C-alpha cells in the first residue's frame, strides 16, 4: 500500500512515518499543507492518505474535497484532535473514509489502515 | 597482528560480550580489560607531546582524524618505563564518551572468565593496585582486571595532581 | 517512557519543531505587544501553533503540555470565530509569555531525557479563568446552551425516501465500538453516511449523533442501534458493517416489520436530507479558510517552493561533515605534495591535483557556509529581555536592532546569547536612568539601546550601545584600587584600561543586587564566555552620555588561518590574526630586567620575550637568538615575542579541541586546541591571549 502523509507539523509526519514504515505500507510522499497535498497526490497517486485538518494555505477538508474529485478510489484518513468533531463530520460528508483522533498509538493507526484494505 | 586482534574484537557480538576480557601484559603481569570498553587496538605510533602534563600522559595521537589522549600503563602504575617496540600496542577504550589510548607492552588474547572465577583484589592500595577491580582466574594464569572508570576518574586525577604538587 | 513507538527520531523531531514554534510564538507576542493588538493573521497563526503543540504533545504523552496548549487554542478559537470579540490584550500576552517560559523549561527537560514534570496547575487555572471570562464577557456561553437545546429537537434522519416498489427486508444492527476509539458519535455517523448505497432507509439510536457530543456516552454504554430497510442482501449489509473501523462487536440480523415500525414511531421523523447541516462554527471556519486562501494565493506559491527546499540537519552531523572535509583537505595535501610524486614533475598530475585542490577548498567553503546562522534569532530574544526588564523596573527603554542578518558559525551563536542578555540587562538596570532623571539631564524620557552586528574582516562585531549614565572612570578606578586589582596610579592608565577593569573577576560596581543583573555574576563572566570562543570585549563610555560594549567574535571556530612553527620535535600553530611579524633577532639588543626577564627592542618599542622551549619544557637544539626566530604576537593591543626554532609556513587549519581527558586534567596555559597538519601529525594551536603579554612600553 502506498501512502501519503499530509500534516503541517513535521513531528506528526515523522511520528506517522515511523509507526507504519516497517509494515507493508510504503510512504511515497509527504505534504505540508493542503495545496501541496493536491499537487503531490497528482504526482504520486498514493492509495491511502493521512490528512491533518488544521493546516495553513489550504485546510485538510478542502484538500480532501479536491482529491476526492481527482480519484474515487483513494482512501483518506482524517487525522484530528479532540474538539474537532464538527470538522470530521464535514470531512466524512465529503468522502473521508475514516478518521483517527490524536493522540493515537501505532496499533490504532494500523487498525484504521487495515480496515480500508480491499 | 593488530589486524588480527581487531578482527577478534569484531567477532564479539554485543550480547556475548559479557564475561569477556581483553588481556595484555606489562612485564610479567597479565591484565584484563572488560571488552565492552575496548573500541580498537592499534600499534604504537607517533605521539604529540602536550606540555605540562604528568609523565604517564604521553600526549595525543591522531586516530583517523580523531584526536585522543594516550597514557602509558607502566607509568600510570608506577612501573619502570620500557622502550616501545613492535609488540607495543595502544588499546583504545571508550568510557562515558571519553576516549583514551592505553599503551601496553603487548596484547595477548580475548578470554572468557566466568563470574565464579572472579574474586575481589587483595587489599593493597598502592601503585597500580588501586586500579584493579578484581582478579580473574583463567586456566593456569591470574588476570588482574582493570577498573576502567577508576583509571579515568576525575577524583583520581585530582588526588594525583595534589600529590604531585 | 514505555511507549514503544516513541523513539529518538520522533523525540528529536518533537523537540525541534516545538522549540521553533515557541520561539516564533514569543517573537509574535513581542511584535504584537508593540502594536497593541493581534492581527487576524497573528490570531490564526497562534491558533495553529497551539493546535500543533497540543497534538504533538499528546502523541508524546506529555499531557500537561498538551492540556495547556489546548486551553490557549480554545481562547484563540473564540477570538477567531467571533469577530469583534472583546478581550484583555495585555493579560493574554502575559499568559502566553508565561506559557512560553513554561514550555521552554519543559523542552529543556525533554531534550535532556528527563520527564517534563513542571507544575502547570496555576498557569492552566489562569488560562482557564481567562477563557471563562472571555466567554462570559462576550455572552458566548448562552449561545452554546441554545445550540444544545436546539439539537435535542433533531431526532431522526432517514436517507433515500422509500421507493414505490418495496420488496425490502428489515434488519436490526447493534454496533459496539472498541474502547478508546474516541468520537464514537462521528464513527457512528461515518457508518450511516456510507451505508446509503446499500439501504432504502436507516433509522438509528441515539439519533442526535450529529449535533450532540453527549451521544458518545450513550453509544459507549448501550451501543449504536440501527434499524435498516433494504433491498440489498443480508450478506452485503453484514459485510459492510463488519468493516467498520474499531468494531468491537456487531449484532446483526433480520427483523420484523413491526419492530421496525415501532423503532420508527419512537423516533419521530423529521426529514433531513443528504446534505447534513454543518454546525455554525465550522461553516465559518471554512469560509475563513477560503478567504484566507484567496488572500494568500500569491504568498502560498512562494512558501510552497521555499519550505520544500529547506531541510533541518542535526548539528552533530554537520560537525562530523566538517571533520571529514578537514581530513579530506589533509589527505589531499598528503597526496599532491608527496615528495616522491612531486619529484617526477608530471604535468598532468599537477593539473589534476590543482583541480582537486580547487574542489576541496570549495567544498570546505561550502561546509562552512552551511554552518553559518544569522544572528536574528538571538537578537530577537533580546526584545523579550527588554520587555520584561522595563516592566519590572518601570523604565521606558526601546531596543533597536541592526544587522541581525549577519551570520556566524552555529557553535558560536550558542555561546553569545547569555553574554548578550547579561549586557542588555546591565544596561537597563544600571545604565539607563529613570525617566525623571533623564528628563532632568536633558535627555529624552525614553532610553535607547542599540544592538548592532556587522562584519569586520574575519570577525563579527556585536555592538551594544546605550544612552544611559555611562561609566564613571574615577569610581571604577577607586573601586579596583581598593579591591587590590591594580596598583598603578590613575594617570598611568588610559581610558580603555580603566574600563577594562569592569571585566575583571571579582569586580562589581553595584552593592545592591537587583533581581535581574547582579546575583554575583558580573561582566567578568561575559568576558570569559566571549574569550572562550576566541573573541574579546571592548568597553567604551562617555560619562553622562552612555556606554558602548563591543563584542569581537570570530566568524567561525572551525577553520583558522595559521602560522605553523617548530620547537624541537613539537609543532605549534599560531592564528595568523595574532601574528604581527616574524624576524631573526640576530644580534639585536636583548634587554634583561632586574628579574632576569628578557625583552627586545623593535623600532624603539620594548617587547617581552617568551621562549617556547623554556615555557613548555621542550627539548631543542635551538636555544639562542642567533639561530632561532622571533614571532611578534598581539592581542588587544598587548604584545610579546615568541621564540621558536623555525617557521614551517602558513596554512588554513581545522581547529580541533584537545581531548576531554586532557582538558579535564589541566587547562594548559596558552594552548587553545590542536590541528592536523598535511603529514597527519598534530600541531598544537597557541592561544596568544594566555601568554604574558604586556602593553608595549615606549622607551
């Protein structure tokens, strides 16, 4: 499975990468904001995207909408924090396949990823 | 020969290092250093003298770009100095991020000494004896096991300094 | 930490990123404070900063840090979402700066592998109170309640109104989510949202999952119940439901129509279609983002390309890289200057080695350039110092900064922040007078401190200039004399010598210790710190007008131009900046003072001589002035002549520090470090300032 990590916090990118890298998932690219996410999605065509919501330039939800227009098969996992319920609802409405709430550990992330297979 | 010794060191995997000692000789006596401290063994090489240091600190050497201090084990243990020859070796040890080379007459081998063959040292607090942590028995020889921490201990340094003054 | 997934790179990334955010945040506060309000951009940025810290810290299990960030995030959420909201600006700035300080301390602990255990209780309370006040003052609490009561009315959703033909079957399902999966209501919503294609209609309980976050508790306790009417096969629906993320258990099966109707009755309908209502706040949020997006379209292009082209590198790796380049340069010299090869005089070899030399020196320059960091971050920190000091001391002082783009080596920058801080504190505390005094003296009420950096040859000058009361020469002299620091009469000393006394250990002008400066730490520590990086401190002052302190700092510690000399078997390297000239004394006149110290006359001036072989107890055959060579060295206008056997030549050398073992053992006087020469041998670098220099006397 080819994966793209979208987060403006470099720490979160490192964290997610390290949680999944040894598994069967391959991180093909990372993006720092929504705009970059769209550009990189077109270039690398990942199967799964982990998408932060609060980002500069273009929010995760806006990026999600654009990306979902570009591909119907890509799976998007929203990475959110407590207090962002409303935003996640909106993301789900716009096609987010799942979401995960910070803080999370490796096992939770893997479980979400596994559930999106097939 | 030195290459052989380093090869020998590399064979020691991390978890099998326990109970292994590198032995070397100073005159008639055999000493041992816990292998976990030893990073490499090199032949004697040009030493740059640093002024105003005690005799046993011979100076500094260039270890592939890294500058480390070297001490003469004989002088440190208050033994008569001996001219260096092609058997003379520098054992490079690494303790608490401090690297130092120890000049010894010759390096012998890496041996196993089990815990029950290690006994406390005789209570003689003189000369090199105070750097002996314990005494190990191996087949038909007695190995004096060095206390590396003490060898580089700052307090030790201060004591020496005041006794020299 | 028993979390297997938190490892070194993550910790490093966390500390690095959080420190950067905190630093930027601090600067943002100081800047905003100057303007007296938060710009819309600033509010957005602070919100995002706190959001990031909250998330990252929670991931790292630093809960206190995360909670505090969450609270501040909440405050800025309120401010951002409610335009024109009234808030107490200066209290908020204080709160955040206090939090910044707290974060700084905790980050140091984390960096050192300790647990961040700082007590946030009072700080969190403060922030919390602020948030409550903010909501209350702006009547925001009420609206929230309104929303809650309203949401209770929304009871049921059904999707895809029933078709005419209805061979549909009825199913019931109960989903239990795994513990700790968080936001169960949204997870339930996800299930409903995506089941649309499979079903004709779906009813569920609790029904208020969209608007009421309290429904989480219901789902946790009783599970999420669904009544489904569908034409899809039982198997398809089951498969779909089984794929639910964090599914703990699923009860699924066919149900009676009656049961379904009952379920329907219980949850009175109220039609809402596919486009589910977005709660007010998030709608605004999205609009906000849109506006911002348009506004920043141009800016965005720029940042997208610039941020991508910058990576952060561990300084240790840079140190290693520099060491290796240093070795490369040495190895290059060993190859190209190999006497046996040189003797062959092969033209192609010479050409190739010239090329190699060019590349390796360019490489060296590049590595040096990589290590250079602008002083701006360090300078920016001073704004905070000035802010805190002026507040506490009720003084009015403005700090002006110039030349903050000047770059110096990374290692050096770390060593100048503390001295700089101390000097500026001193200036505000002891230098600049109270407003009234200033006015009485005909100065402007507001004091001024100018902080400036500029390049000057291979040095960087950092100038700290205040317009305070200046230094009193007479007082300094008396103090120093009484403390036994000097014996000369005041007439024998020039101004610079007298001002230099304030750098002397143990010298303190102020009896009274104030909170900021004083505390037994004086200018001598400043001088020592600056000298430890090969710099020097110059003090100048005009009584009543102000004081200027100049820190002269080398651009880099790593590479110096050096003069190599030989004494017996030993080699030494003298930094070329310290060398004035070298000459064979020959039969020139050597003077001996009553103590037997030797001096030499050069152009009418008298210089003391240090015989290196004697000074360091080295064996050499060259002991007389006939065969040896004298090198005149100078530092801060003080000089002496060093006697060596011979000069070996001038070259750039990579400075390495002496092994810790030796440094710990003894700080050998006059030795500043060591370096490797072309043949792999070691040369000791002389620190000229540590020799017994003297002010050269006219005779």
